[in-house]
C-alpha cells in the first residue's frame, strides 16, 4: 500500500466517529420571528449556519423559512407541491446540505380518509427540492424529532411506540435502532461527543442516554439523573461537547451539562409559554413559543461562558493569528503551492492516524486525499518565544477524507519559526477532543 493510501486510510479510521456542534455564527439582532401566514401551528424549528431559521407546520404541512437577519418567516416548501402533512421535527444539516423533516399522516379516525404518510423526509437545504422519503413501518406512532451523527446517520424518534429509527447514510429505508418502554412518549433527540444519542420523554420528564456501539447497534438505555426535574420536555439540541439545551412546555429553557449519568441543569429563562423547540445562533437561543412564533433569549453556553477572559493579542501575536486563519482558508481552497511556500522544509504534521513531513502533507492536499473543507475556530491564542510562535486553536473541522465527509472537534497546535524575516510553519498537530 502506497504512502498516500496509508495516510488516507488512517485518517478515515480516526475521523469517522465524530459529532457536530451547534453553530456559533455571527451575532443576530432579531428579537423574534413571526410567520407570514395564519393557522400554521409550528411544533419545532431549526437553523443553518448562516442564520436561516426554518419552521414546520402541523396544521398545513408547509415549511417556512426566515432568511438570515429576517424577523419574518415566509412559505418555502409548499405542502401542495410536495405532499407534506402534519410536520413536527425539522433539522438543518449543513454538512449534507439537507433539511430533515418528520411528516405524519392525518385522518383515519371516525371514517375520515387517511391523508399522507408517516415518514422521514429530506429536502435540499438551499433549494427546497425533495431528496428522499423514508416511510415508517405500518401502524407506526408519530415521527417526532431528528438528530444526525457526523457520519451522516440520521436518528428519528417515534412517539407512542418508544422507538428510535436509524437511516444510515446512503440507505434507502429506515430500520428500528432501539425499542424500549422507557422511551414510550419519546420526543427530542441529540448527540454528544461521548458518541451517544440522548432522548427525553415528554410524559415522564426523564432524560436517557443510548450509547452507539462500535458496530453501530444501540447499547442499553441509561436513565440520566437530573439536578432539577423536567416538566413536558420537548425540543432538544446540542450546544457543546457535553452540553444540551432543552425547551420545556412548562415554559422553561434549560441548559443540561452531562457528567456521566448525571445532568446539571441550569435554567436559562422561565416564562416562555408552551416552549416546544429551540435552536441556537451565535449568542442567542431562538425559542418556539405558543406554537406560533420564535422569541430570542440571550444565551451563551456555559462551556464558553466560563472560559476566563484573556488579554488582547499584541501586534506580533495578531499577525501570527491572522496567518493561521489564512492557512485554514488556503487548506480549504486546496492551494497546495501556497501552502508549500508556508511549510518549513523540515515541518512535521501530526494526525491521530500518523505523522509525516511536508511533501506528504502537500501531496495529500493537492490530490484531495484529505480536503480540509472548513475549520470553524471557536477560540485561538498565540504565544511568541524569541523566533518561535505557538498557536493553540479549538476548532470544529469539516473534512472529506477518502471520499467520506466527517466532522471532528480538535485542539490544534501550530508551531511557526521566523526564517529570513518570514514565518514558516514547522509543526501542525491535531488532538481530538472528547467530552471536554
């Protein structure tokens, strides 16, 4: 096996089991979002990285969309054109450019005709074009919510049957992943960096963790002890490696920090009438209230809020930080020649799957064996010691490795050396973060 093939193979093994995090995009100045229609009855909402917010309609089936910065959501994917009915969960997945939708059949009682079907549906996140329909089994309960793992596997909750379905990336049909009476009225779903699915139960108010085994099967359902009781927990989203945010229909928005089999609950805001969904954009939580509109609640995840402030960088430190950011852009654009000029001839690149030198790194970037699509930088600092600069960055890296798109949280260490008046990258090391 050649050097390039070994590099790609090792990187695939390391990067495959990753997890996504909520967007930390730019500040939003909206105080709320209303829907440009009547009788919509949205049950959930979601957002994409650019700040677009999406709503589904239980009563009409149509999907509504509010453009970045807009305080009004307009009809977008029409039920009349797509056959959508009774939409509950919606989830925007930027990595696969997919809007996932939980659709449910209506009618069937008192002789009324059944309209539509209960299914997970997929639409193009930018155009709204249908991408796939994945029906639930016969006599199913309600398709309620969706969570997507970094490997592209979609997990879907089924209320009133206590089941979670799984749709593997590239699969053509759903499969029952887990069935357990504890999950009878299962509602919200989310994943954390520990590689598990988290689910809440609307009726019992309980929170559960279901580990994902190495072969992809479900582990035992584990109850999570919470520091505060929940009342009608509904929408659930990931906001950090071990942190969830949850909307409760009792009127509360809460942050859940997981530590083993216990969750520390921090109340973010009370008095949110019938809160049923939440999505986070920047330092704002958009909370669906009264099944009619979204209100904005200032919110900064504890994992970020508790980070102690640091002194502003000096001019020299800012110069190296800017160069580091430019390097990520060059990597995303596959500018191999530009990177070759930046990399020191004796540079070392340390990945979880192995280490190699300048020529191998440039070659794998040029060939596309590893495509560093996007590095979202959460925090970065620089320290200069004589003619050496050290940059530490906590990032979320979207990459394509051997044809597979993966996302991982990393702490990246970059070492630059000053040579003939210019900075040269001497070392680049990736350390994958777990349960930070």
